């Protein structure tokens, strides 16, 4: 801590002109000061525009296909019959699978699976076709790599559909030969039909599912990083008192003036993110766009609020960045999207409520995909808004550390 | 001390001196300690806990029984008995069920329409409707699977009863309605557990990211304070960039070997994650990844002028890097550009090889390609770290 700076502050403090000049010291003054700081540090351009947009492009291009297609699968055909060839062709024709290999024994197939050259192995046993017509109901065996859950479940679904269709086709033609009408035959083969309604994402597209989640996940990390950095450097560089002085010592005005430019830039990006998903990428919008935009506004502001709280509680830039970014990196896991809350242990579920992102994601899914009634999301909005209380709890401490040289220049 | 510490002995001595000094630097800097030691140890526990239940069991569903017959009640019991779901609400109409769904009480809705039993007895096809919520994929999958299972079980019973009433044997009965069956064998993660799926990749990622951030943070603050410990190398003719790199690397890798033993030996067992290779084998596999990550981290030190920059620019990358590893979105479906970019990141072959070796019971020979790539990365990043530190040392000598 340099003696000169301390002296400078004392001089300023004792200067009666500076005191009487308070009329000029307010939100606008702080805002002007902040714009200068933003312009002089390249970090802001990178973390507020370049990198957020780059990560958006990353996730959008990554999941653009919507669904993995033509995943490599091997076949071990010990039957060499027209039936086994027919099933092979049908499996190959599904969207998720491409038959890339034919193996001569199980060991070869197993090695391909272990080397991840294929995600699945379909086995047709010897005498399969004969057994079908002899009526001994043979089985096709499907192995699939479930260490990779998305390919695993796509393979499982498509192979099951193909084998089920082939089997039903054979049964149908047999009973029609015996003189049943097609309807009777169908009722014989499948007495109960499952009438499946896939709600809210009828094409089960991973694009909507993952993009709508990962863009805000990335954005909240950037909002917190920038906010903590903007406030924390004031402490690190010992300029915190200068900042508060610019607002006439009023910490509320100081925060408002300081945060405003960041709020505006991030709001712009967040609105672009939300509206772009609906207008450009055709994401379903079944509920209220107004509510989603209001939630987006809250999303940006609550993450700034949480960051202000963190800086006040951990008034050292590096420490606070570590904590804020660890918190940001965990938001996805505890949002309950891929691993739902109904499956999590209670402690993890409650922990999840401590992330504004969890509330925002629920609101977004409810309003964009599900078209939920507004009333059910009032509680979600309330949950999101609750985080706005945090900085008020910390105002006093923030003012104290900003004027306390012992908190400056901490590494 | 002799004026010129020439020769190998002097060089080795300086390396150990840097090594020891680096331990002191880590221990005396709480921020670095938090990342390199505490985060790397605590993160896995937090994630492990969140995923400890592995699968969604007994997803709450609403069942609307408009039929109200013995058969519909039998189906209701079967639905309730599945592992996938549990009937939480029995509303009188679909509208009520919908409102239960929006209120978050249930994850899916099943409906048995009026005339369900009558259709069965008339030997006509009966239907059961299932409404599953594809905005949460796991809920969707469980509800659909459970509904399929329950309806299939009841249908199977009906089919067998009918066939046996006509004097058929059990196998004949099955062959009449399902002439070609399917046996599904999910490998390496039998129950489709989420923790089993994601934890191996996340643990490797945590090793890489904390190490990169920690190295960058230490390097950044040493540069910021101009306190690179070059003093000990004054007058030395040893290539001091090399000395610093080796000494620092020794310190980091020794700490991360302990982390690796903790993660693969302890964390996997605590959360009952499948272990399908021996600890020494995994350590041998992961060692070149640690070298590659360490040297990559040391290369990046020249980019970070301030201590906070490494965390600001590396944390957000963790999430894209996890996707680049191919654990979630299959490599085969990635755009070529991202696939190419993934090839410069140590965690890409690291995660792929580790999952094959440790989860898919591949032999070491079967992951030799990934192991080789990791060694190539280790040597490459060693070169870049050397270049980077030569620059830093020159700059500091001039000052």
C-alpha cells in the first residue's frame, strides 16, 4: 500500500472544495468514470463481447444437427439368411445408425466396441430364420455402448423399433394366412397399443434442449467474471475509495453508476441470445415472450447482484473470482436439466435452488417449450428475484472495505 | 558456492531448488492452494454427491383411469410397480392431470381410456395414452420406458392366456405374437447411470482445469510482482528457462499424482462407480496427460500478466472442453472444425483413453493410440513452454 496514495486520499478528504463539490458527484460521474475504465482495459471487450459470442457460436454449431446420426455399428451375422440381411438393411436405414463393419465372431465385435470404433454390435444367431418359421421364437442380440449415454439410448431405441417392426410383420402375415383380418391380427400381436405423446419437444431435438441451456450457462459465467473483476480491481488497485468518492460516498449511487454499463451490454447480449433462438433457430415459443424477457432481465441483474455480494463477502479479487467462477461452473450440474431434481438427493436439490440459473431455466422451459400458464411461473419469478436482496445485505460491508486501505492491494 | 554451476549435478541441484521453492509458493498463496489442492479434492465430492443416485427411479406420474375396471386397476398396479415411475396423483380428468403437471407435482401423465377392458375382452386392440415431457430428457425416457414396460407386461400376459386357452404351449404362444425377439445388452453402464456416465470425464477435466488455472495463477502473480525466483540462478550457465520448467513441473506433477490416486482409488469407490482396470495401469496412462497439461499451463504463463487472468480465461472453457471430449455429443457428429480443435487439448485423448481403459475394460494395448498422442502433446508443449520461458527469462534479465 503506497503511502502516497493514502496521503492523496487524506488530502482529498480534508479539502473543503472537494466536499462542497458533492453536487457533481453522483451516478453520472461514476458512470463516466466507469466508461473510461472499460475503454482502457481490453479484458472487458473480450469477456463481454468476443468470448460470450464465440461460445454461443460453439454450442450452436456443435448441436446444429439436432441429433447424432449414422453412428457406427457392427453386425455379426451367423445366420446368413435373407431375414438377417433384411434386418441389417433396416437397421442401417435408421437415422441414428450406420452399419460400418461385419465381424466374423463375437470377440472381434467386442474389441471394436472397446476401441470405440463402433457404438453397438448386432448379433443374428445361427439358424435364426429357420427358427422363426419353426416357431421357436429366436432372439436377435444387441450390444450397445452405454458408457456414452446419448449414442447408447439412440441405438437402443432404433434397434428395438426395427426388430419389433420385423417381428410384428411376420406375425401379421402368419395370422392373415390363417384367415384373420388385419385388425384382428394386430389385436392378437399387440393387445395394448401405447399411444405416445411426446410433449414440448416433439422431434426430441437435442439442439433445443442443449442450446437453450448452455447459452445462458456460459453467459452467467461471463456476467459474474466481469462484475467481480470490475469491482474487485478497485480493491486490488486501491482505487475503491476513488470510486465511492466519485459517487459522493454513496455506495448505492456508486454501485448503480458502476454497474449500469455492464448491465446494458449484458442485457443486449442476453436479449439477442433469447430472441435469436426463437426467431432465427425456430425454437418453439408456446408461452409468454414478455415473461421470458422479463426473466432474462432478472437473470442478468441477479447475477450482478450475486457478484456484488461475493465481492463484499470475499473482498479480494483473486479469492472472489475463484469462488464466483466455481459457483458459475456448477450451475449446469445443479440446474436439474440432464439429471433431474426428482432423481437428486435432497441436499443437492436444495443446493440447486441457490443458483439463479436454475430458476431462469425453469421459467424458460415452462414458457418457451411447455406453454405453461403464467400463474405457475410467478413463484419462479419470485425465486429469481429473491437474489436481488443479496447486495443490500452487503452494502455496508462493501462501503467499509472500499474505504479501508487494509483491504486494498490484496493479491 | 562455486561461481559456475556447470555440469549436470549443478543443473539438477537448481531444478530441485526451483521445485522446493514452488511448493513454498503454493503453500504460501491461499488462492493457489484453493485451486490446486482444495478444489481438485472437493469438486469431485460435490459432483459425486449430486449424481450419487445415478438414475431417476420412481418418477412421479399422474394416472387418469377413465375405465375403472379390474383390468385397468391391474394395469395401474403394474405401472406403480415399475422401477421407472410411481403414481403420485390419480386425477379424474386429463385437465386436472395437466394442471398437476404444470404445478410440478408430476413428471408425466398416463391415461387409460374408457372401454379399455371391453376392447381387450372383445379381442380388439386397446390403447393406453402416455404424455411424456421431452423438455427434460431423462424424465421423458423414464416415463416412456416405464409405460412401455407396464403395458408390455400386461399385453404379454393377455397374449399367453389367449394362446394357452387354445391349447398352445408357452413357447408357441410367444412365437405366435413375437416370432423374432430382441435381447438388449447395455455394456459398461448397465443401468444407464448418470454418475457412471459423466463422472469419469468430469474427474479428468477437473484434473486438467485446476492444474492449468493453478499454474497460470502462480505464474501470473510472480510476473505481476516481478518475483520470479531467478535470483537463485544468477550467474548460472545452466539454461535457466529449462531449469525453471523442470523444477515447477516436478512440483505440480508430484501433487497431481496424489490427486490421481485419490480420484481413481478413493472417489470412484466412495460413489460406487465401476472400476475396470488397476490403479497402476491408470496412473501410467494418465502420466503423460499430466505432463502435457503442466507444460501447456507453463506455456500459457506468458499470456497471463496478472494473477487473476488465468481463472478469468480458463474457467468458462471447462464446459466447451467437456463437450469437445466427445463424452456427451458423439465425436462422429461434431463439425470437423471443432473435432480438429479438440485435438490440441490434452483432455480429449485423456478422457477418451481413460474411459476405454477404466470403464470399458479395454486393454492397455487398445488405448496405446491415445497414450501415444498424449506423449506427443507432452513433448510438443514442453517445447512451447521452453520457448515461452526463454522469453520471460530474457525480459526479466533486462529489467
